[in-house]
C-alpha cells in the first residue's frame, strides 16, 4: 500500500469520493462516523446519509450551484447514522469535474456531535438554525425560504426555547458549539 493510500485509508477525518452522488471510495473514518463498514458504504447514494430526503434535495441544489460557481462547497448540517441517530457534521467538498459538478468529487466529513448535540428539530427549524448561524437576518432568511420575516421570528423564538437561550447571540453560540 502506498503512502497516499495509507493516508487516505487511515485519515482521522471522514473522506470519500463521490460519483454522481454515489459513494465510490469511502475511508475508514467516514464509514465509522456513519456506523457502517467501508464495504457497506461503497455504492450507496449519499442520500442515505442525510437526515431526510428533503435535506438531500435542498442541500443538493445549493451544492450544485456552489460547485458550478466556485468548484467547492462547505457547510455544517445534520446527518444520519446507520442506526437512525442524527448528528451535526461539517462537510467540505471539491468537484474534480467542474463542467459536470456532481460527476466526481472529493468530500470530507467531520463529526461535531461532541461540541454540538442534536436537539430534535423540524425540517424548517433546521433550515432556519443553519441560516441563522450563517449570520443572516430574519428578513434575509425569509427571502431565502420564501416565508415572511415574522414567521422566521416565530421559528427563532422556538429555537431559543428549545436550546434554552435567552437571546439570539446565545442561540448562535449554542448552535455553532462555541463556548458561552
């Protein structure tokens, strides 16, 4: 086994090669993070690792746009293990085929569950939590999600309550795993 093969296989972070959103070459850390073996990951749609089909579709559209524009993408999102449990994950990827962004890419996955426990959230609450962490205002989130800013404020109030935060800055700190 070459040095680069050893580095890929035993890297302390999850790495995989995706072809058309199918896992082709996962490393050991990727498989372990999702509670599977390398062989059980290989050939699977990356959709199986998303929290929901809706996340797969919505995030996929954003990923495609970013890959077409910049050739790379990164975010923090909730993903799903083989046992169905959810966890926060930092995802970074780069397309190796910019003319066809999903054709082939290299992706890394970092488990953030030690710093950021998952609180049971609805799909819309997850979307608003993610956009809030990106520093977007209620009006900006409303435009992005095509809902009123007042509806965004209602969701933020629910998030404050679920996370036991008194104000928005405290909520963002808890969502992003920063010490308070």
